[in-house]
């Protein structure tokens, strides 16, 4: 347990950040699952909507510093390849 004021504050900050980060990760996973299911179903309209949603969520997460830009760029590239393969 933290004894100093600064350590207590850091503990509170970490809990808050952990909650926010896990919310973003959950949003991303849900959107990614929706995208993958639409690719399997080969529904062109749904694929574009879900890809746009994934792109939006990831861009916002990069902007907030939750994910690294290079990682997300690589992820979006692989997702767009999945679209073109179908």
C-alpha cells in the first residue's frame, strides 16, 4: 500500500488510466469482431461500415496515446488487405 501522498495519487491515476484504456481496448475488439464477421459473410456494405468504425476507433486511440501509431498502421493495413482478398 502506498504511504506517501504522491504514491497514493499515482495509484489513483493508474486505476483511472487502466479503466479508460481497457474501455478503448474493448471497443476495438468488438469492432474488430464485427469486421471479421462481415468479411466472412461477404457483405460489402457492412464491410465498409465496420472498417470505417475500426479505423475511427483506432485513430482516436492513437491520438490519446493508448496505442502506438506504427502498430495501428500495420493493423489497418492488414485489415484492408483482407477486404481486397475477398
